[in-house]
């Protein structure tokens, strides 16, 4: 059972009691030592595998090379042995491991998601929590419990509080959730976690310009920064330092000035004391390297490629109209009014937030690849550009309603497509959820997570290392204190050249 907590803005003279503040209620949930259910444990294992998959696939991409180089200039700090950086054997200070690994996990836009009032990639909680766990020598059971907390807090904040409407980036829900998860990991008291959550929120509110127009490499760094800030917030709070209060509800706080304003009203669901943290089961991963709201459209495009190959030739197509939800139309569709979403010279980060581009390439190729589908030569292909510019989106109120539905059986992230051919004939089809969604045509289970890992690690990680990692993660709850280093992955010799990294200040 969960309880909905009413959250509003309070004037300073109202003196909202600490225990009534949302940050404090989050801390109470984090401090609850309730056991993790077997289903949640299994899903945590899946997501550790999933994060490792996409991190390995990103090892030599520029943002990861830069973030890794930064991390390697910060040796393990006091009070611990440090934490591992994906792909290499070196250990660094935990906040910098959270930074480097967070960038690696996020770079390809290829890991898990939860969409409701706002957006999120709750797998972003894992790098900072794992980094701290390795640094202090935690055991596997504590790690799983902490990750369950991180997911619980972020998912429930996303269910209740919309950030994007006010052009605030979604990592503002990640800072508090990662801090809460670290609090669970370390067994901190409610007051310390409360201060950590407040500091993490205060330092991770930023605008959504990082996801608008010409999208830059900061898109991958944003959640890593939030994770790093969460680690630092916990460290400060453990040393007795305090945060702005009430951080959410204060008259000069986040809600009053960044969100719905002084008259705001939210209902935030949180589990009752003793109630298992199950929110991770509401989340879903990606089969394809693209914005989550593009997942179903890739699957539908592949289907249309098989059933209507004539639609792949722009000479045969008059127009392609995608009817979808408000979020999809205005964030990654033509409703965003971003000309960059139609530019063959746009950045990869921009293209993975362009439904017109993604649908066109998946339709023509009948497939999607995390590298090849974004290659500059692929985006610039003349027949692709011609067809791409015939694709537009429009909001359909019914698909918007289903997007926001609280009924998992009807909640949808797809829509319908109308393809008008030059001969006057019309092809229509629709899809509600991606094939890999729990209610999709081919739901992801452990087998699919492992296959994704093997596919992305092929040629980058030796087979023996692949088997070692999978064996370790599948028995994570049995790993004892100090054994969480086994959840790192080392790339094959020659894959990473640490000398070939950009120089900076550190």
C-alpha cells in the first residue's frame, strides 16, 4: 500500500513541521529496512545487467572518454577504497566513478525508463549507489535494497510532479532519489537522509535546454552530474551540514518558483512503513537506442517495412502523419518546432529525439542499430532525407489520455500512423506499447537482458569476462562485504587507450 501525501507551498510564518515536509517523508521511506521482494531483486539484477550493456557499448564515445579521463585524475579518497570505472581496472573517488559511469550508462539513450507526469531514466540511480557501495565495502543485499529505494523515490516523484511543463530537466527528481538510495545503502538515520535529499535537489535543478534544439553531449552528462551531486550531498550531510528547508514547500522553494507556483498542489505517493518498495516493477527498458517514446514507433516501422515495402521509397509516398500523445508530439515530434529534428547534419543527440528521423530510418531499413542508424552518412542519404521531410506528427487527445492513464493495461506510448501514397491509397496502422514492454509483443525478461548484454559486449569484452560478470550479478545478493568490485567489467585488451584522451584542468 502507498499513501498519497499532499504537497503545497507554505509561507515562512506557517512553519511547516519537518516531519510534514516531502524531503523528510522521502527520508523516512529510505530509512525503512523493509526486505526486498524476490520479484524486485530479480528486476534489480536485470537493470544492473542492462546498465552494463549500454555502458560497455559506449566505452570509446567522446563523452565517456572525457568523463573517464576526468575521473582518473581523482584517486580514491579517505574512508574507503574507491570505486571502479566501467571498462578498466582503476579505482577512483566514488563521486567521480558515479560521474564517469553515469555518462557511460546514459550516452546511448538505451537503458530503462518511466514516464508519467514527468520523464525519467531510473537506472541512472545505479552508478552513484554502486560507486558508494564499492567505496565503503557494502554487501550485495544492501546494494539491492538501496537500488530499490532509488527507483521507489524517483518513480513516485515522476508520477506526481511534472517538471518539463516548467522547462526544468528531469534529473531534478534523480538527485533526491539517488541521495535517498545512498542513505539506505549506508543505513543512515532519517535526519541525515533528509538533509541529503534537500541538498541533492537544491543542486540538481536545471533547465531543459539540454534537450531542446541542437542537443549537445550534456544530455549524457546531466544525470551523471545529478548522481555526483547526490554522493557529495550525502557526504556533507554525514558531516553535519544542512540543506535549505523546506526545499520543496518553502515560499522561495522549488515548487513556488520553479514549478506550479504558490498555489501548487500535488499528491505524492510513497509506501507506508513496512511496505515493500516495488516501483521498479513499473519501469521498462529499451530494445532500441533511442528516446523511449520512439521505441514503439521503431517496432511499428519495422512491421510496415515487412508488410508494405512500397512505403520505403519516397517516390511512392505523399505524406506520413503520426498521431500520438502530447509528450511525443511536442518533445520529439514536429510539435517541438525544432528545425534541427529534420536536419541531416544534426547531432546524434538531436536525432535520437526526432520521431520523424527515427520512423523514417526504421521504415526504410526494417531494423535499428545503436551506431549505424545514426551515422552521418545514413542521415544524409538523399532518399532518406526526402522521405523524412514528409513525416509530421500531431497530438491525438485519446493517445494523450492513454499516455497519462494510471491503468497499466491501457497506458500507451505509441499512436497511429496514416501513410498516404502518391496513387491515392492510404495505409494505416497503430501500436500502443513497444514490443519489449511488459505488455508488448515480446516482453523483456532475463533472457532478453542477457542477450542485449552479450550483443553489445561482443568484440569489446572477452568471453570469459562476460561469463564472470553475468555469474556475479546473478548472485548479487550473495556477494559479501567488499565483493561488489565483481560488478565492474573490464574491456578486452586494446579496446580502451587511456593515453588517447582530451586534456583538461585536472
